[in-house]
């Protein structure tokens, strides 16, 4: 395992921010650290970064206690912040040198990322002269410039317009393909579900669900069956006392497994009910989380 959190506890006064949190993240994989605001996600990240010291528990990197001086980490904080009166190139070079890069390597990386994000013309501008979207791009460059082995993105899509959200998604996908170990923290589960092989859903500082995403969905206990909504279909479902939900032109039925779905399909077929489409989908992370919270 690349990263291991073992029985982490962190309190602020009488408030337990993180309680008995344990999870593992294999090298080169992505963890979705998910939950509502105040669930303990950012506190967990700050402990990994060494900005907070756990009251109890350990954080391991490749089997040893995590030492920030020995591990290259790229961190995109939820609260974005640049030096507004400094030139873009100067502060990016400063951030790069803090991570051990020499001036020549830093300058080369700055040019590469500015070109990649299509903003080379802003190299010598002050941060205050840039739009909010372009400032976010500079913040992202500062996170990635030193080619970190562990990448932590806290609420990465917060406040982004669709264009910049798509840009960030492409960058994350590229880092995943490069087999970087990545933590994505968010309360917007639908935005990052596609990236994550592993998830930890937090509530009140505790992990209510954690493990492989595919296994969590497989073991959850129901599937979403989608049928085209028309009068004959709805009448039969009512007559058979099959619970359903209307959504636009669809009827949504929760079934336990494939066999229950195909049993319903056969009953509809034998009753000569027209079936325009019959779709089975896994539950979303958001559905799973909301049910666990309730």
C-alpha cells in the first residue's frame, strides 16, 4: 500500500473532527474522500500533510511513518490563494523551488504548464490582473509543477465554470493515467465518481463506507431499473404492487439483483406490455451515501 491511515483521531475541544479513521490507498490509484461539509475530510487531509498532528493513530507511506521531507506531495487547497501582487512566473518559481526544483527545471516546467493550459501570455502578469478562472489555473500549476507522487485535491471543482471544470477533469485523467496516487476530496460525489477506484464516505468524522467502489456498488443490495413510462406499463406495476418512481418519461424501479429484473421483464412480456427499453444501472455513490446518512 502507498498510503495507510491507522485509527486516526482528531478533536478540537469537545468536537470530534475525525474519529477512528482507517483506510488504505494502493500506489497509483485514486481515492474519493467524500462527504458533506464538516464531515472531517479537510481535517484528514491536513493530518496527511502534517499541518495537523493526530491525537491518536498513525499515517504510513509505503510501510513507514509518513515523512513530508521524503514524500513529494501536490496539494490543491479548497481555499484558493495566490500572491496577488506578485508576477505569475515569480510565484510559480518560488513554489517549485520550495519543492526542491532548481531554477532551470522550474522555468522549463512553468513554460510547459502555461502552454498546456493555454495561458502563456499571462506569464509576466500579476495574479491580480488575471480572471478568477485563470488564477485557478495558476493554482493548479503550483500544485503539479514539481511532478508529485501523491496528489491531494480538496474540493477541486468548487466554483469552477464548465470550461475550467472540463479542463481540470482532463488534467486529473492525465495524472491517473500516469499512475499517480491521488486523493480527491469533495461533497459533490457525482463530479468525481468516474475517477475513483476506492472511496471513503465520511459522516461526523467517521467512515460510513470505505473500500473498492466496484465492490461497494455490487454489494449494496439494489439496482436501478429504468422502463419507458406509458399507461399499460404503469397500470401493470400498480396491479402487481411493484413500487416505482416517475421521472420524466421513465419509470424507475429498484430491484435486488438481475434475476428480479428479468422476472419483471418476463411478466411484462407475457402480459403483452410494450417494452421500448429496459435498462439496468448501478446505484450512484450519492444514492448510497444519502441512504447511509438517513
